[in-house]
C-alpha cells in the first residue's frame, strides 16, 4: 500500500434533470472517489473508513474491491450509510447530505490502525471532519503518521453541512497545520477566506506548515505555491465537459500518483522538486481530472488513458 485515504464513503443520488425528484445512485464521497482514482492510476491504494452492513454499504464495499482498492482496513457497522443528493446547476452542484449517526461518521477504531511501512501518502479531509467521533480519530491518525507519510489535505468544503462557517474556518486552521500538501478548489478558497486574494490564503497555508499549496480553478487550470518560489500555473486540457462530479478528487489522486512517480516519498521532498517536475505532476493531475469530466458521474480514468492524452497533447 503506497497511498492511504481516510474519510467518508457514501451514495450520491444525482437528479436526472434539474428540478426533478428522480435520482440515480452512484458510489461516491470525496475520499472514496480519490481512492478509486489512485487505484485506477496504477498505485496500490488502501481506504480506512467504516461501512454499513446495509444494502448501500454492501454496494460500496463491492465497488471498492472491484476497482482494486485495498479494503483490509475497513470496519463494518449496522449504522446506516451516508447518503447525498446532488442537483447539477449550470454553475456548480447543489448537495443535500444525510450523515447523522452513519457508519462512516461513527468511525472510531481502537487502537488506531497501523499503516504498512511502504505507505508514503495519507489523505484526509471533506465532510468526514464534520462528524464525531470520526473527526477526532482521523486527526489522531494523521498525527500518528506525521513526518512518516506525506499528509495531503483537501477540505472539500460543503457549506450546506456547516451551520457556523466562522467556527469551521477556525477548525480548518488546525487541519492545515497537519498537512504537507494542501489542495483547494477556488470555491473552497472563497468559502475559507471570502473576498481575500487566493495567494494570501496560500501564504497562510505555507506559514501553517504546508510545503506546497495547489488551488484548482476548473477549466482555468491550477496554481502551485511554495515557500521561496514564484507561483506556478498549468492550464487545464480542453475537453467536452459532461459532468464535473469527482474532478477535484481525481486531480488530488493524480497529484499523489505523479509525485510518487517523481520519487517523492517524504514530506521534505515536496520542496526539492524542480519547477519542471512540478509542472509534469500538475499536468498529469489536470489531465486525469479533465478525462473524468468527459463522463457521467465520478469516473476516473486509467493510467493508460492519461498517458495517451498527454502524448496526444505533446504532439
């Protein structure tokens, strides 16, 4: 296991058309999407969560296994599965979550799981940090592996689940201090620091301890900030967009997969990569995310598909 992820796994019920009450179910949750993307991109990936024994939990367990994700760390519970309902709009996606008392929200392993020695990246974030006891145990897991793994944080802010945004922003400060690599969308950045320049937020993340901060801007590309370096921006590949669900998760997966390919196995190495190497890493991630957008729902590409798209772009 080279990459491990912890957090929610849920069923996304997507509206068949705007304003309709007909929904189609898909396996989802930001950490689950990222885990599947990492596995499809060819890296042995494990997922740490708790899944229900209900029909949705069984579906999630089977989906992870079919996609090659290591499920040996997954706990089971008779608590219900987390459910999310999604309505697409021309600008973004609107969500309604049902999380109270769910299996993943009540993840509280005792003792903490011991990650394999070969695990080099550990991801956390998203709505799992809004639920107890899962939030506290996730923080414990991150603290236990600090310095040994590259800690990746993606807040994946969902305002419909956050009754007190000011209190949430204070909590985010603690999570940022745990991370080596922070990945934000431009929507996340606006919610966390409304009205402020993105580079100011990136500087705060670096000051808190992150070695690299990346902000994605959909079709406008992504920008990297590091201490002592000028910002580095890559363009997003031009594709016909069918759906943006899972694009950010696929981008995050592409970062870790490509960083491993470039020899990054310890936090300090994030600061040692050249601009050329970082450009390759971000192009890989952006291409993977773009390919995800060409299909319905979160449907990350294979490693071969990303390599083929990159080769075509270079010709």
